[in-house]
C-alpha cells in the first residue's frame, strides 16, 4: 500500500527513481549550454522529449531548482559590489582579504553559495548548476513560477508505443499566435446593362 505517498513509481525502486529524475532535470538544464562545437549538441535548446509521465514527474524538481537559483540572484548582485578584480594571491588581493570589504562580500555571498550547494545536492551535476545560475535564473528573474511546460506529442514512441511529451522552458520556444490577415477581394467589374429588347410592330 502507498498511503499518502505521492508520486509515480515509474517501474523503479526509490534510488532508481531519484537517479532518473536527477538525470532528466540535468539533461533539460544542459540543453541551454553553448554546445555548438560539441558532437552531442542538443537539437533544440531548452527542450527534451521523454514520456508523458516522466515529464510530469520531473517538472516539479526543475521548477524547485530554478526558484532556488532565482532567489540567490539578489545576493550575488549585492556581493558583486564588494568583490575585487585583483588576481588571486596577489598583494592587492591579500589587502582586500584583510579589509572590511571582504567581510561584507563574504556575508552577502553566503546565501548564494548555500543555494548553489542545495541545487547541487538536488541535481548532482556541477555543469548543470553553473548553467542554471548563469543563464537560466537571470532569464526568469521577474517570473514567479511556471518556468516549464509539458506538451503532449501525437506520435507514440517506437517500440512500446509509450505516450511521448515535450518538456521545455517557457520563453524560448513559445508559439506566437498571429491573427490571420483579412482577405482582400479585387473590385469586380460592374455588369454591363442588358440590351433593351426591340419591340416589333403589331402589324407585322
């Protein structure tokens, strides 16, 4: 019995379920990276194709990760005001470490570091965390939830006829509705008046 246990089993044990969801979430996030020169570059950025049930199950995990990263953006912006451009282990860098400016930077950056560690715990992929905080989170800075969508596909999967779906980030591949242009009819030429019938004389 599964009393009050939400979520789908997906035919797997709990450890395999977690691994599957982490891999799917990381795969979706990694499609946003710059991979033009790589041999396994994604066909469409911000989109993966999987089964409908897997897409519905992994969507809350992706939304949670984006929310955590989005809430860390203000802390990173605050910390950027106190950081230095000096090279690491240089004299200027050591002087910055000894100043109050470094303490202010450390206090402002702590929540952002904690957020990155939390997302790394959820995803288990450092590259996915970097892409999430660097490219995806700034795009959704003004959006409160609803970062992804699930779109069913009409064509079933070959082999087992599983119901397929697209899981993608909103904003990049949006379908824009355009109003159909009104048809323009050419002015029809006016009909020529019919020739009047000539009356024949009554005597004929």
